């Protein structure tokens, strides 16, 4: 759920700045972390987390309770950036998940930004080694608009099995408020239905 757009955008802008640094300058590490409180109407609430570390194009990422409850995953990725009027970042990732879900993961993360509009998507295929029928493609995407620099509003969708039940696609709205290097986010999936899910997160970059 995420690898937060606020963290991804911060890492991308840092890497972009490093690309224009003098040739003798060594790229610095940039870090991000986000904690989530997930509250599905039809199930128990639980916490999840994402941490990231970036140095130039190198991307490292760890997740907890993302692909499944009581699952932990680690990723290695490489970022490609291009564009001026429309800034684009594409990042292939590979990783492993363990504990309640075990197996290799392949996927990508990507973002595009043009003026006040932006788009973010991440998707991954998890091959469950203990139960091949549980292998699955997970996805999260956002379209955002910033009426002012500190506020981002938009729509969000995800394809996941983490909540159980028969609705594996969730769609809804999002609101994010950024102050300094901290971002407070709220996601509301399936509003008004018995399958609705509310996610509140707090992320920071440093």
C-alpha cells in the first residue's frame, strides 16, 4: 500500500538533484518511512509500515504487513528518470517475502508529474512457494492534484487480498497534507459500502 507517493517523490527529486551535482560529489543516502493504520469494516484493524533508502539510482525498500498480515518483504530496485515538462520515474524492483507468505517478488514502481497533477503506480507479482494457488498480482495507483503546495487530493485504487472477502479491488479517494518533511495521509476505499476500508498514514523523509 504502499510505497507512499510523498516518499517516492522526495527520493526522485533527491536523485534528480544529485544528477546535477558536480562530478566529484558523492551521492548521499536519502531515507523515508511511513506507518499505516488499516481499518477494514469487515475485519480487524492492523498496522503496516514501509521504509526506503535511496542513493542516486539505487533503491532499497522494506515492508511489513503489506502483501499479507504477518508478512515481511525486502526489495532492491533501480530508478530511471527523464523529462522536464513531464517528469517521469520508472523503477523495476525484485524482492522476497517471508513469514506468513513466502516467495520471490518481481514488480515496478513509476510516477509522472506535470504541474499540479501527478500519477503514481506500483505493482508486483508474488509467487507463493508454499501454495502456488495463492500467487497473486498486487497493485496500488493514485492520481493526485495539488490546489496548494501542501495539500494533495485525488483518487486511489488497489488490488489486494490482504483484507479477505470477495472484493479484491478497492477504489476510493485520498487526501494528503504535507508540512516540512512529514506527510499525513487518509485513504477511503469503497465509501458507503459494507466493504469500505479507511487507511491513515504518517510518513517522513530524512
